[in-house]
C-alpha cells in the first residue's frame, strides 16, 4: 500500500508539472507578436546554405527528437525592427529608387535581366546608388547583354562606368566575368552562391543579393557597410564585429529566416536616411531610447 501511495503521488506531481509547463507555453505564445511579413506574391523560396549542408554531408543524425533550442537574441530587437519599418514605410531612400533591383531593363529575357542585376551589384561596391544607377543607364543605352559587353573594349567600358568606385578594376572584372558566363554558363549567371563567388569581383554579400534579386531565392543575408554598421550600433551581434562577413554570420545565427530577404534593403535605406555613418540623426530615430549606441552621439 505504501508503494502504491508513493506512485500515485508521483503521478499527481508529474501531472501538475505538465499542466504548469503548458500554461507557461500558452503565456509565451500569447506574448509573441508577429512581425510584418511579405505578401504571398513577394515571399521568397529559401535554399539551404553551406553551413547547413555541411552537417548533413557529414552524416550526422539526431538521436533525440527535434526540439527548439534556446538561442541568443538581442534585447528589444523586435521593437527596434518595428520602428525601422515605420521609418522606412515611405520607401524613398536611394536604395528604393536606384538600387540594384531598379537598374535593369524590364522588357528583356530573364537571363539578360539576371546579367544586368549581376553587373549593377558589381558596380555598386563602395559606390553610391545614384552613381551606380547612372552608370547602368549608360551601359543599357549601349545594349547591356553578354554579347554587347564582349564586343566593347575595356577602355571604352571603363569610360561608360566612370566614376563608380575603382572603375578601372571593375571594368576588368566585368570583362573577365562576362567571358566566363559566355563560355561556361550559356550567357546566363550561376545559380548558387558557391559558383557566384568564383566570378571576378563577386564576394559573399553580392552573391546573396544576386540570389535574392536575380533568382528570387534567399540564400543568406546581404551585409554591406550599412547593415554592418547598424547591426553593431543596435546590438544585433553578440560580440562586436569588424567585418561585414562576420556580421552576416552573426545575424544568421538568430534572425528568423523569413526576415533574411528584407533585412538588407530595410537597413540600407535606414542607414542612408537616418543612421548615417557620420553624425547619425538620432533625434529623428524612433529607436533613440532603446539603441545602445544613441548615447554616444
């Protein structure tokens, strides 16, 4: 009888613990507020990226049922993101009007559009959107296709893209990349980050943006100087990062994947209008009371 009573006591206790845990889960569920999501027509398909595939390639399997592990998240990030959405709702920053997604011809074949997106992003490195857009307009007026660029002399190409940053080097990269596309990709562009970063002048940031804009596939967060700067100012990285690629890895560890596509244009425009590199306009920022860096300015 003593053993039966003890067993009954343990069952009652276990049941109470399960009830309490369920109640706690319900409380947490009610406290979570959904962030703004893209419309159905804007949703992007997602791809597995290298660091996800590596574990599968190694044959690692989970012996335990899959459970969501707790992970680090920056304080107030959801409120900060909502505020940035509010400040960006007009979408009138240079990136919105003259960014890489706006610099291609509309009435061309899909492979030509993808090629133009690739070139606009190659030109955009360390160059303002206004300058990139103007250079792209000059190239498009000459017929911006793989064949037309192959026929243009590198010196003439340099004059067409001047004064983008490092224009001589970029003219050389564009010629080299275009030859590779014609010889190995049937005048189209690669469809993976792994292949894109092999092209002259294309780094990880460009590759992820190309996948998103040209292929409509999300492979990673495109982190440029704006995203890198703002992520560190807002405390969106667990430890301060020195380079954009470090920031990308840090952000992808916690940012929900359905936000990866919008993070770049959202923060780039915010960085162009409010969170400036020098003398940021903290007085106009809705995050001034919850931004760790605001007190420095």
